[in-house]
C-alpha cells in the first residue's frame, strides 16, 4: 500500500480525506480545527491509517499563506512526511474532470489523487533563521508601502494649510522639517515670532547646523509665510489632520529604523550575504530580501529551478507545426523575489555600476529586444549568476 492523507486547509480548520492506495479511500471525510485538541484528533486518525496500511501515510496540502502554518508546525514536531503543493498545480489538477464541483471534500480528495499522479518531492522547511529574515524583510516592505501612503496624505494636508512650505526644506519629511511644522503649522504662526526665535527653536530640534544656517532657514520660512495664499486662519480640522500625520510619520520612521537594524544584524550572520553584496547594485536591503526569499540554495539543484521559483522562466506554447515566437515569463513563483531581482537589475544598470550586466543588456538591445524584455533577460541571467556564486561560494567578478 501507499497511503496518503489529503488536507484542504482553510482558515482555522482543515478537511481530511485519506487514501490507502490509489482510488481506494479510507473512511469518510471529516474536518478538524487548528487548535491543539483538533490537531491531536487528526494525529489519532493518522496513526489509525498507519496501522491499517502497515506503513506511515504521507500528508499533502496546498500552500495557503499563513493558514497552513499550525498544521505544518505540528507535522514537523511529529516528524511526519508532508508535501506542500503550489495552488497553481493543484488548481490545474482539479480541472481534469468534466463536472464543475467545488467543495472542501472534493478538494481534499483531489489533493490525495494528485499525490499518486505527480512525482512530488517532500517539502524541506526553511530554517528558523531564514524564516526570521523573511518575516523581517516582508514586514519592512509592507511598512514602507504604508509609510509612502501617509507621506502622500501628509503632503496633501500641507497643501491645504501652508503650500509655500514645500519650497523651504529639500526633505519635507525630515526630522527638522516635521518638528518645525509641528510647532508652526500655519503661516500666521510663523509671522507672529521673530526670525531669531524661529532659528533658536529649530536649533533645538536636533539638526547639526551652524547658527548662520538656522538664521537663513528662518528667513526662508518668514518669506514663505509672507507668500502663502492662506493668510487668514484656516480650517481647524486641517491643522488637526496635519499634526496627526506628522506624529504618524515619526512613528513609521522609528519602526522602519528598528526593522532595518534587525534586518542588517540578522543578514550579516549569513555566509551568502557578503557574496551577493559583491554584485554591483545590490545593497543591504536587497541582499537580505533575496537571501530570505530563496531560503537556501540547496533547494535548487539547477539555476533553471531557481528561475522558475522566481517566476522568470519563459512560458512555452507549441501545437502541431505552430510554435509561439513571443513567450512571456510565467510569473508563477515568488513575486517578492522577482521584484527584488528586477530592482537589482535596475540598480546595476544605473550609473554604469555593473559592467558585466550592462554588456549583457546591450547585447539584448542590439538583438532588437525592447527595454523591458532586456531587463527581464538580465534578471534571469542574474539568477544564474547568484546560483553559481552560492553553490561555489565565490564572489562576483565584474568586467574590468
């Protein structure tokens, strides 16, 4: 016998369907909750299947974001062999039947059947170190997106109160600019104080500048206040919103700085961190993201496997005598890894940083490839270089 248990994982619970061998199910399908008692109920059923089949069954389920994490951790603790399937693979397998039926029981059944149809490899869980780094980099990315949204709303609030303020500070969201605007949110507030008082207050906000610089900046603020179109008292609600956005920006900046320190400290503990940073255009943040999303190069025997994991492998379509001449990338892998590699290519091409990559890009352009297609080709090439560097533990050698 070759037993397997298919799990259709959902939020807080999973549907179970066991097979003793292909086409031979065992008992009725049932559900268990993802709490400790529910997991032990599933384990008792697992032991029952093992006793009937005479050998331990494998467990197969889809990757479902974070919903499957309790199940995965429990299987790891019990040393149970399991297979985590890409939802794209399982979705295509479900379409083999003529009837269009979508239930948890049917999904669990199809997962069990998929085990017998496909040549699957047991899932290798990433080490805690990789998982920690991936969590930190993803959190930093999500927080950065929210920070950008708040910055845009903050700038809109400034436009409603003090639009001329944009011309005073080059970094509108810098510490000095935010503190100044927090204490002097309107043009009338600046007009009520002297230039010297304004300069002294800005000096207390922590910027390391000369007294002459602060006096000059205070003069610029006074001039901007005189030019400001809103000379009369503005809506109080706008001022409240502006002060709220400023406080939020301070909090985001603090949290992002803390995450950056955590990421840098953890990333430096990886041997591959120094290797990937030897590639021109890849800094601390990109290096940490790429390392964490790959999760260990030993999972990929060939560079094409890593390219497929990043979704950078070309799709192929042939039928009869027809062969497609335009093959787009699959985009079926890790979108975060693909985005990081794309950004790394753009940074490498900028300012003539990565001469080896630029030579490859120019060759693709000379072949008639559009810019974006050439950049994707460079990302694919970068994957091959990274794979070779990690496997051989060699630094990147650029063209002289």
